[in-house]
C-alpha cells in the first residue's frame, strides 16, 4: 500500500473512508455546562506537568521484511522538556536522529519470519502552558541561519506564486511582522474551515488548497497554510507536530485528548519568530476546530462567546496538555524504500509491499495512551 502522505490533496479529499471519530473524554465537559459568559481560555505558564506517553504498534498482516518508525519527542524549550525513552519489541530496535531536521525516532526492523511484529515505546515528557507577554518586548531578532531555515520553501509549503500573492493580500496595510502575522492569522480564521471528513490531520498541501479554492481541512492543512503564508513574506515560521495528551483545563472538549486512547489525538501547531519576542506559539486551526466541532451547531463567527476567548488566546499561547514531537518537513526516513514524508507525526511502517497506510487499522494497528505522573 502506498502512503497517504505522498498523495495529492485532490486524491484524499475524494477518499470515502470513514473519518476518525473522537473518543468521548472521561472528564466533565464544562464546555457544555457553562454559560457563554463563563467561558474562558487563557493558558499561562506555571507548574510543569509530567506525562508518560506509550505507543504500541502491531503489524496485523506481515509481508516479508517489515520496518517501523515511531516519532519520539525531541523538543526542549521553555514549554517542553523531552526526557527518557524506553522500548520493547521482537524486532531490532534503535533510537535514531535525523540531523537535518532534529527529529528523533525509534526505528525497528523485523525478520521476515516474524509472525506477529510488535513494538512498544514509552516516552516521558514535561510540559507547561505557554503564553507570550506582549507588554514585555525584548532585544531579540532572528539571526541569518534562523531566517534561512524557517523561510525556505518545502514540497508542501511553496513560498511563491499563489501562496505569496494570497499572503500579500491578507497582510495588506500591515507594516510590522506582528501586524502581518495577526492579519494572516485572522485571514486563516475567516477564510478556512475545519473539514471533519479529511483523514488524519490532513496533508498540508497548501498550493492545491489555494488553487482549488477548497480551504477546508484539519490542523496540518490550516496551520501549514498559516506557516507558508508567513514564510512567503519573509517571517520565519514552522509547524510543530505533536499529540494532545490530556483534557483541556478550560473545559473545551475539542481542545483536549482522552489519555486512555490517544489514537487520532495527533495535532499540529505553529510558531512564528517575531522581532522583540522570539518564537511565539500560534494555532488558528484550533480556532476553526472549536467553531466547527465544539457545539452541535457550526459556529460561523470568531466573535461568538464560545470562540472569542480561544481566537484571542491562540495568537500567542498554547495550553500545556499537548506534547511536541518535531518540526520536520520533507523527512527522509532511514532505511526506507518509500518516499519522503511531508511531516512526521504518525507511526509509519512498510513491508515488501510498500508503505502501509497509517490510517488503516486492518493492516497497521497502533494504540497511544498517556499517564500523568504526579509529584
């Protein structure tokens, strides 16, 4: 089977496979019990939380030699500490690093006669809320290496043509990087929408999105569009690929994960480097998710009392119920016979028949869980 990551956006939008259904969270859903006036969403840095995240992969239909790659958290910042990893498998397993991107992975190779290949990876991370203080500007600017690295085009993020034209139109009238980023963020919220039928987190093929006018998608589509548009105007920006590991402390059902079953909890966020502030967290895709999914009715205005606090906060802050794997694009997996990955957020496998479909449970079964470790 060939990878969904290599398919054009036109192909997967026509795919009739059932969309992943979110598992109901065990926590009380305050989002449904609070009145609009009581809604809040204001993540602020504070206490660190420690999580153990486990990923178990079983190859149901082995065919010849089987190889598996699992993303490993490799981000260490003021909002995340990636700590120890341990693993068990009946194959030959090795932790590996992709030096160009900084991505880390567990690579496992199974013997051809292995009837039931499996691997289980457990990673420990610490995370906290993240929020920029707009009132405290600092003497920080992007160096030449940062600008070059994070304004470059990739296979899914071209920075010329229709991408640049759209960004220029969206940011018209803005003079500073902050103003441009805000206008692009607002343009994403106003013009794109969450499309539940898209498989996984989407593909992030932003050129096709703009050319077709189909601006529906999920986080890897909408946040990639934000990142690509920022890059096209010379603003360093990047996608950050990760996983929701716990419910939202603010009661938003769609902004959290169910720790006992995190399959489908993968989530891509975004960052921009702004003069005077450094790297700043962004997530316009989650604004679209709240608008489309948080209530039975599709909320069409970001000024709605349910959406407004999220729309405001996600320009500059994140909730720490999420962990990051990496910021990799166009990743060449070691020892693969398949194509590059546009991004690396899902368990990936291949056998003698080719790359397996990360979204097909009949061929490629995996389960992800998280456990919070209290001090």
